[in-house]
C-alpha cells in the first residue's frame, strides 16, 4: 500500500512539474528533445559495448548538454579499463525515471545504478530496491572525508550515506550590475538581508522593471526557511523519526511570506509564474533586476545576458545569522537487484565520478558543484573561475553553510504535494490573502498529505 501511495505522489508530481519546465532546476540545454537525447545515449552505450566486459546499466535524467557531458565521462571510464562497461540510458524527466524504476526495482530488469532527484530520497530509502552505498564504502574503506560534507549530509541518515551525490546545486541571488550602477547601488556589494533586498528593489523598480522576483517553486521557500535555521517538518525535519506535521508556518516561514507580501503591495515584486524559463527570460530582458535562481545556471546566464550579471548569497531575515543553503539536484543510487560482482563494478564507477579530474570536468561543463572540493584546484577549473568569477560565489555560500537538520533538508514522502501547497499559498497571498492565513493553509494541506501517507504506509 505504501508503494501505491507513492505512485500516486509520483503521478501528481509529474503533472505538476510539467508546468515547471519538467524538473527542479533545468537549464535551457536540458529541455532539448528527449527522443534525440535517448538516441545519443543509446548510441554512446552501443558504440563502446563489449560483450567481454561486465555491463552495468545506469539510468539517468540528464538531457541536452548535460546528457552529452555525462556520456563523455562514461565513455572515458569505459575506455580506461577492460573489465566494466557502464551503459548510460536516458529515461526522461526525474519523475518519469523514478516511475520506470519503481516498476522494475528488485527484479532482473532493474538497472544497476539510477539517478534520483533529491526529494525522492525518502522513498528510495524505504523502497526495498536499493543497497545503501555506505555498505560499499565500508567494504572498500573508501574515504568520504575527501568529499563536500555539506553535500553528503542531505543523503545521509543516522551517519550512513545512502546514495552518492552527483548533480548538486543551490539557489543564489542573480542581479543586474548595470541596473545597480544606474540607480546608485554598489554592484560589488549585493544586498544580503530581507530589508536590504526591499530597499534595493524600491530603487531598481521602474515603469518597465520590477526590483525583485522569485519563481513559484517551493524549493526557494525551503531555502529561505533553512537559512534561518528552521525545519520544514517536525521530528528534526523527519530525520530522527517519521515526520507527522509541517512546522514551516512558524515565525520563520511567516517572515518569508510577509517579506514578499510587502514588496508585492509596494509594486517592487514581480511574479512571473512557475516556469523557470519565464523568470529567466524576464531577467535577461531586464524586466526584473534581481531574482533567485539555481546556481547550475550561472555560466549560461552570464554568457547570454546583455548586461553584467552579479551573483550573491541568498537573502536572510534581519537580525538572524544566515545558516546557509540546502542542496538540490540529484544523486546516484545502487540497486539491490544486481549481483555482488555488478555492485562492486557499480561502486568503482561511483568512485571514478568523485575523482577531482572528473568532478572538474563536470563542474565547468554543467555549473553543478564539484562533490570533491579538490576539483576546484584543477587548472581547468581555476581558469574557468578566472573567466567567470561568479562561479565562486555559490561555492563559498555552500562551504559557509552551518550543518543542521534545517540545512540538511527535510525527509518526507509527500514533498511534491507539499511544494504545490506552498506555491498555491504564495499565489493566493499575491492575490490578497493574508500571509498567515495562506501559509497556514499550506501547512494544513501538507499535514493532510502526511497523515494519509503515514496511515496507509503500514497497511
């Protein structure tokens, strides 16, 4: 019954996120034809196929340029040794991929490795279809201390790492430096607090331009909550016990909603909907001077904008020390439906992906963080950061993050539905609903979803 309930969540998420460009942080290159990418992935796998090698299927959701970069990394690994053949297979969006994996998990048709977005973590842990990578970390005496702690924590429960981080990003403040200079703001000193954003937005707003905007997507609300050190749900964000209720409608969450509410009433906040491309297009067209966006899009935005782009830390509530950010993106899970020999091969590939050289290539070609910080010392990364210094900002923000259950992120199986409740609340508030009423409604909707899931999970 538990898996049936999750399937309903996945179907719900698929319909909802289809309106959000199909994923939590897609860049333009990720939105190219799935058919074309699937073909290129299959060709990459077939082109290096070798019947004498032990083959391990790797299902992923990386399309466009991301898929091409991943295929190149896999091909390099396959050519580096004669024993293992990793076969990358594009399976569509994160939601489509997870639905397909659910149908074959635990069977002989299961892939050996599968990429899953971060909010699928709770389901994957409970699915019965995976082997925690911690088992192979222990067998291999693999040193995870070389990897970025503030990325590992999201996928760790009770000290065990369940999946290997892969494509990781956080939000950041993007701003138009030319517009800052135009109105007398310091382009090298972006606003940090809620009040500073409000003041800057007032100066930046014109008849043709809003000062500030946030996408209609729950991820950003979660970040603005976490940087205040506040949990999203009870029981330590669902990490010490099953979450039973939302707590995001406390004073910290209300600060976020009231901040946006005030700017909207002042006419300095512009709302461009739930589609990532619409908000990014508005920023590029100088219809809004400051936005929150995924750090994975920095390189593309800097190169495409007709103005100089600045990047800063996400804003924090006044009189609250910033706690940092939560990791978004996805990780790679090891399936338990394959042999121990295949698992060993799969783990060898996972270790390869974490090497500084590979992480350096992944970082400069995709914009995602390097899971292994040593990658930032590679010459190709140092050169890239010299050319695009904005890429350094999110790294500093991540490394300054204070580890806690708040910045570790919530574990709940109904995250897609909860995020939709938050977006509905945001949109209702922008239409005039009182911030507290709107936020309480989102919490009540989340509580109902959690209650239904927890009640039926044991049936």
